[in-house]
C-alpha cells in the first residue's frame, strides 16, 4: 500500500546529453516504503507501470536543465537510479497545466514525503554541544540516534519550520540543523576510532554550541544535504563545505556560482555603486548627489534597474529600495570581492 499518491507528469532519460527531446506521460505516482511506483495513464485508464526501488536510487533533487523541463515555470524534481539491465536513468517529475487534474500543493507534499521516506529512521551518532562558549564541554559524549523530519521551532527566530532532527535514545529531538551558523568536516575520535564527522555550529536553547554528527551511510549523507539544499537554501555555503565527497553536488555548485558571477559581471559600475549605496542606507533621493549625477540620469538608471528586478518603487519620485534579488547581488558582490563597503 502506498504511503501517498498524486497525479504527475513523468519522463525518463538515460543521459543529460542528447537532443533534449523528452516524452512526457501522465501517471499516478505512489511512494511505498521501499520504492517509487509510476502507473501510467491514457484516457484515465492505467496502461503500464514502472518500478523504481530505493535501493537503486543514487541521487535525488538533482538539477534539471531548462531544456528538459515540460514548463520551466513549474517545479521539476529529478532523481537518478541505476537499474540492472537499464543502466543509469534520470526520472523527472512535474505537474501539468490543468489544475483541475494536477495539484501543485499535493505535488510539493509528495516530494517532501519522498525525502521523509528516505531519511526517517536512519541511524546516526551525535555528540551534542561538544563545544560551548569556545571551550570543550567535558559532559558531552557520543550517543546513538536516528534521523527524523519534523516541525521544529527555531530557538533563535521563534519560527516553526520542517527540518531534520536527531531523535536520541529517549526519542527526544535534537535540532542540530536548526539555526546553523557554520558547517565543516573534521576528523574526530569515536570510541577509539578516527572518523570524519560533520562539525555543526548552531544556536541551541540559548547559546551557540558546536556539535558533531556522524552519518555512517554515504547515500544518507547525500540525501540529508539534498534536503537541506532544497528546503533551507540559505545553507548553500555550509553544504558546499561538507559535500566534497559528492562530485555531482560540486558540479552543480560550480554552475550556480558561474551563473551568479555572469549576472554580477552584467552590472555596470554605476549600478553596482547604487546597489551598495542603497544597501548602506543612503536615501534614494540623495543617491544622484552622492554619485555626481543629475536627477534625470539617476531616474533613468533606476528605471533600468527596476526592469531588471533589482529595485522596487516604494514612493512616487522613484523612492526605491532593494528587492530580495538586489540584496542577494550585493552580498555576492562583497563575497566575490567585486566591490568594497
């Protein structure tokens, strides 16, 4: 019996290379404890079935290039399998445009349930709050635990969100992945044996601590990183530091950074200066004086930046403020050393 089902559009490709042509089929996707089953539909009748055992799953949440998407404006979800006799296959799921048949929210929940099925119950070892206040916490010791995706309240922001926690031996949740401030890999001692563990600096209860997490299964480590990358994208730079064992992730990160650099390089120097000035809190009505431009010149530039989605109008006379994309670009300009505060 399926854990959950939903109506999807599905296509299977054997490689990212080729003509880019794909054949999309209507299907009912069903998540079972050990596999994903697609029952293909034609005129509302089941006409075939595909089985994808999770034991054959090699990656999840992989990047789907636009040329493979049914509709680039809709969410697509990619999974890679290695099936005996069929080789490596990439399964892509999305939904069609008819919202009387396809449900966007159900599709999102379907994908989340897929992660839950793959991650929940996986065994780990955790050393909670090994470092407190910059000093070693001698009371901290390794303990057995298991992974679980639950709704957890952020101790720092007070916001409830779904995240991965570790259930200790008494089934109490340890929110290691909430309010993360940094992540890295470190070689540590576990019962007299040297292992590589994730070193997680996070806010816990009322202070910043450093905990260590050891996930024995490599595939589970990948699925955890994929989950964090999808549902907490602000952790991108932390995930980058602990994902060196996964070449596919590293390639995707490189592509993202190259794309960001290309976007940054498309900005002229005046646009960069305007972004930095507004980010620093300068009154938008005074930016023209700051840059030595006329009001007409600055408004023409504002119009151009509004068209790019970097600014938004908050008052008449082009009183503008940075959009989310505008702030993101400023952070990247600083990160890549293209401007200075």
